[in-house]
């Protein structure tokens, strides 16, 4: 990817000297799901993580990264974030809060740094795939490096 098309997330990771590999794919506006993107890239869905933004009743916004085929457990997310309850951020509010759109939301480079939680199984992975901050681009990087950089934590966030 040339300098002129680097995403903000890529520039931030470059400045932090965090290594990553960028993967591009053709965008299907009719299917923006992470499972579809994993299929297009030819990677197992458990290696690709979606970025979800929630709002807690006490602490405000938080960011959760879980494998694309998994379902979020709102009760677990509320408890681990110090809230009584959390709910998904309405899609219409996503860009205003994060600076990103659906299908291109990266945990790196949001308008503000929000508390970030990454599904605990990612800790065991050498690399995982997250959004590069625009549709059609993904990043492969170390989960432990990302969590450290974002001052996040690994936690159990999914329905089992």
C-alpha cells in the first residue's frame, strides 16, 4: 500500500514502531460481515477479529474485539468494564464517536482512546487480523503488542 493510501491506523502503528502486515480485499457492500471478509482473504474466521463499540451506563464508551464468528456477551462486558449494563452503539452514532464507519472500524486511531478489551483467546495467538480503519483493508499484527499499545486487556467477552 502506498503512502498516500495508508490509513490513520497504519500511520499510528508506524509511529509506535509496531509491525503489521496489511491485507487488502475487494469490498462487497452487500456483505460487510467479518466472516465474509475472512472467506475472501482465505483465513480462518477465528483469526479475524471485529471491533465493536459499546456504551456503558456508568463508564461511557468501550471497545471490544472478538472473533468475527462469535457473539458478544453483554453481561460479561458490563461486568468487566465496571458497568451495570452495556449496549451496542447505534450504527448511526459510530462515525461521530469513533471517526470510523461500519466495516472499517479499527481499535487504533479512534477519535478518543476508549477502554479496550480483547477476547482472551487472542493472547495465545502469534498474530490476528483487525480492521485497518477502512473497508477493504485489514491488518495482521501481534495481539499482545496491540493490547499493550492500546493499554487494553484480555478478557472473556463472548457467549459460550
